[in-house]
């Protein structure tokens, strides 16, 4: 069946922020062949935006020139070899359905990533992670259409450049991810629980395992308490999740933060650097939960300072204004630069 060329509706309806103007051209695809064909036909010399769940994009109020390819292809192929299961998931498959199937089937490795919105195909883009797991630990290969070489390629994990909330795919229009292969362990128990809050709530020591279903349920509960599970009637979830990544800074910068506001939560990062909590910095810089001018229609979530939300009447311009205010506030107070986690489309901070 040929892909459908829809008239250009507002992209706001396709994003979790409910923000963004129209696309010049919107093409919905439901198979790998349609995805490649639509990508090849994208308006020459104009931008191409691949959109799936719309949960990690901030789209300009003016909309998007060029073509938006909306990925809707689904499917999970399962191959079990002994104690290992290989799942090859089509790019448009909703991610949480994959996590739910894995937990229900007794396959360990992605249980802590339960409740993350969006598609399976987007998980490698920013190396999706939460509660001590990230997809780089279970992805073995990414099948993608390479727009430069005009061919389908299979990138082994080593070629994906996975790091904290990034990969070779982020801010790079070269690859359209078609499917992703994950390798999970056949086990009723989770991988060792590394995240302190999750371990505490499960009643296990950090490093111990817990039944997969308990981990999923506990993660979903913890996430819901922070507005991090989509809920159509809860405006605290009209967001992109975390708006800023946790900043990775040199040890001297941590000393400055300590002097200004006391001991910050901190984790070791590669090359002797230190990862700080963006939420903690934002809060200590004076931006509490719910912060924002009611007239602007945007505000920090009432449940989490790291989520910038649309209260229903917001605009992308207002959201970016709030993001800038927070960025400057944190920079002025601590000298630390916050960087946006979502992809900004036709707009910037
Ligand atoms: C409430 C909430 C909670 C969240 N919690 C987390 C969390 O805990 N951890 C986390 O890591 N993220 C989190 N996120 C962010 C988001 O859910 C993830 O980044 C998710 O993987 C985005 O998937 P998507 O399908 O919505 O991508 P989209 O928003 O549609 O796209 C995001 C970017 O990826 C590109 N892209 C998408 N699919 C493809 C593809 N197949 N090929 C090439 N490029 C593609 C797009 O062009 C765009 O640049 C959260 C978001 C929300 C709203």
C-alpha cells in the first residue's frame, strides 16, 4: 500500500508538548519500504524531519519547511537462542509496548526503561536511559537508511557512538533508523538495580536484582509521581521529559557549586569529569516546581523542576523563553551551562 500524503495539520497534535506549527508536507509511513521511498522523495534542498512519538522535539510555532516523515511501522521479531533473546523492533513501534512485552515474557535488560514515551526507533538517537539502564547496554545493531550512501546499512553497536544522552544519530540527518535489535537475557529477575531510589523503593540493596514485574511497576509508579508518564489529563506531562541534560563538568566547577549552595548530588563521568543534577541546580537557582508566568501558558512541571510544560495555552516561543531564563539563572548562580536534551526543530535557544 502506498504511503499516505496527508494535508499538513499542525504538528502540535503529534508532539507531547502539543506545540509546533504546520509541516509544509507530511507523509505517514507504515513500512520500511515506504519510509525509504518517502525519505528519497523529500523536497530537494529542503529539510527533512523524521518524526515518531514527538516526545523529544520542540518544533517552532512557524512550523517546518520541507517534509516531515511520520513513522508508524510496527512489529517485533523475536529470536531465542538458549538464554538469550534477540528482539528486532520496527522503528515506529511504541517503546513502552516493547518494555511491557519483555517484562511479561521474562526477558531482562530494559525493565527500568518502562514508561518512557516515544518509539523504539528513537531510542538509539539519544541513547534513552532511566533508573540506571540505557539502551546502549542491550542494543546490538541498528538498521538504518543511509541518505549519504543511498543504501540500507546495519550499524553494529560499536558504530553507534553511544554516550550519555547522545549517539551518532543525534543532530544528524544522515540516518533514518528502520529497526533496532536488542539482546535480552531470559530471566524472571532484573539486571542488577543500580539506581539508589529504585533499589530503596523495591526494598533491595543497590546491585541486587528484583522480579521484572516488580521493577516495571515500581518504575512506572516513581515516574508517574514525577509527571514522567504520559497522561492526557495531566498538564505536568505535556513536556519532553527532562528539558536539560545533567551537565558534565570539571572537578573545579563542582567546588564552585559547593561554595554557592552546599554539597550537590554528583556522579563520576568519563575522563575525571563529574555529572551534576540539572534538577538540583535549577531548584537551587530559584526555579521551583510550577515556576512560570501564568499568562505565558508555560511553566515548570508541578512535579519535577526539569520538565518544562505547556499548560494548554503555551507557545514554543514562550517555552524557549522560559528555558533561556532558567539557563541564564543557573549560569549566573553556579557558572554551569545547561544544554537542551530535546531536538529543537527550526528554532533555537
Ligand atoms: C513525559 C516524558 C518522559 C520522558 N522520559 C525520558 C527518560 O526517562 N529517558 C529518556 O532518555 N528520554 C525520555 N523522554 C524523551 C523521549 O521520550 C525519548 O527521547 C524518546 O526516545 C523519543 O522518541 P520519539 O519517538 O517520541 O522521538 P521524536 O520526538 O519523534 O524524535 C526525536 C528525535 O529523534 C529523531 N528520530 C526519531 N525517530 C527516528 C528514526 N527512526 N530515525 C532517525 N531519527 C529519528 C527525530 O528526527 C528527532 O530528532 C521523555 C519524554 C517525555 C515526554
